[in-house]
């Protein structure tokens, strides 16, 4: 069957119009004529008859099988336009439009955090990402996505799989690049006992790991895994949220700093370990609110150890169940809000009533962002601009920062 690709879906799947409805084709681009076997609504084993001028040779040899990247077959300009379009489409779905700035894309080999799958084998261990739509693993020794420091830590991950894994199960090894060396958290391994603790500690020492966490328990801590957040140094708790690349963090922070302007009193909602709160404290007093007590403790410690920062007050609070009320924003001149993918509908509704002069929204989900943005615009806020940021290069994900003002 032959079809012509009309567009990409929000998840990067190519879409064509068939006689009986939409047809989905993996790793194709708009305008391409392709031929394959139709099964249900999917065209399998597709062969390109007419390629798109936006098609390029993938930089990674594993691009066709590895599920870690979806868009290596498209040039950077196409991916940028597509992701900007995803943001514009989400806004249009809520009847909104705003100036959308050119997307800021992190460079290759810059991901400082990733979760690698690991399995015991007869000869040792295998690490990699899953084959697209499968439980099979693809080894990625030359991954073009991960920071070289993460690749350099693969021998440590292999050692952990050999020591703490089994051939019947798969380990999830989350590795984060820190200023003190690799910070590794492992899930799915053998239960901890005295012998395993000793062996894990030896691996951490031999490979220079800063911290090793096993099933959420810290089993080795050589040096605190510090992350730079402005002038402050913070050791986030194991598994805590961290922006995927340093470039992405810097891009979002620059947008936040521009948006808040000369505000002297700022509230940071869903503050995490201080990604925005601590740099903003270089010029303003900040009240940071986060639902995870371990992250608020790390934020507070980072502030107390830093020099030259204005006052940062910290509050542990579940903003989904107990959002800040309008009277809690008195004298606040700007709010920064960075919720999870689900957005922050309840908190946004109280913000709309509070009438804070400037609201800066950070989002990793354009759809829930647009939903919450509509709440603010209906309350009289103006959506001044949107800055897309692409930290997840070659994926369907896109993040953004946006400024609202009265």
C-alpha cells in the first residue's frame, strides 16, 4: 500500500490519510511517499519512495532500532519548526496565541541525566535503551545523546548489574552527572543484605561514584553530589528532579530572570531543589514552596551555605491538595511556577484571583500549560511571550517558559 505522509503527531508519529481513516507510520516525514503493509492503522516495514528534503542520515548507528531517540532522521531546522508548532497548536486549542520565540535546543551529547536499562548475561552485563516498542535492549556505547561523562561511567553501571542484578530481571540505573562524579540510583536489583552492601560499596569506591542509592536507600556516599544553582551548590536527594541538560537549565533560567525583571519579592512554586529560587535570590527575596521535604531541605541547606544571597524562605506543601491562597501572595511582585506534566490547575485558579503583577510559567507539557494559561487570560492576564526549550533532543518532548502580566 502506498500513502503520502501529511503531518506528524505530537509524539512524532507520521500520519497519512487512508480510505478508512488515519494511518500511522514510524520514522517518516511530511511529504514523503511511502509503501508498506497495512495492519490495522499502522503501515509496517515502510519503504520510502519519495524522500523529504528535511530527511538526513541519523548521527547514531542505532537510530532505527533504539527507542531513546525518535527524530534523528530529520534535520534540526525541521525539528525546531515542528516543536514550535506543537506549542502553537496547544495554545490554539485553547483559543490563545502569543509571540513564540525561536526554540533553544541543547547540543548533542549534553544529557547529564538518563535512566539506563541493565541485564545480567552469561558473560557479564548488557546496558542500553529498549528497542522501540519492545523489551529487547540495544547497547549504545556511542550514544549521541548522553554527556561523555555518563558514557565514561558505563563500566560502573556494568559492575553494579553484575553484583546486584539477576538474569531474570532488569535493572533501571539512573545516572546523573554531578560536580563530584557520577550519582547513581538503582531500582529492580537484589534485596540488600550485608554482603551486597559491602560489594556495592566496593564498586562505588573503585569507580569513583559520588553517591550510590539502591532501592531508594543510600548505600555509599563518597562525596556529596553537588549541582550548581547560581552561586549556590545543592546536593539534591536521590532521584530528585533535575533539568536534563545544563544548557536547558540555563535557557529556562535566563527566560525566568528576564520575565521577573526587577521584582524584589518572588514566590517560587514547585521549587524543587532550587533551580530557579536560588539564582533569583541573587537579586530578590524568594519564598520557595515544594511538596517534597527532602528537596526543600536540600534547597534550604544550599541557600545557607551560599554567600551573597538574599533571604530564601522554604515551605514544604502539597500544592495539588493545598494550593497557596490569594492572601498568601500579598506584596509578592512575581510568581514562578514549574509544575509536573499534569500542570497546576488548582494553583493557577488561586493565582488568577491573587492578581500578582507577573507570573512566569515553566512547563514540560504544552497541552496542560495552555489549559492553565487560559485560566489566567480569562482572568485578565496577557500572555506576553513563550520561549520553547528543547532539552530532549531528537525526542517528541518540548519545554517552555512563558510570561504573563496584568
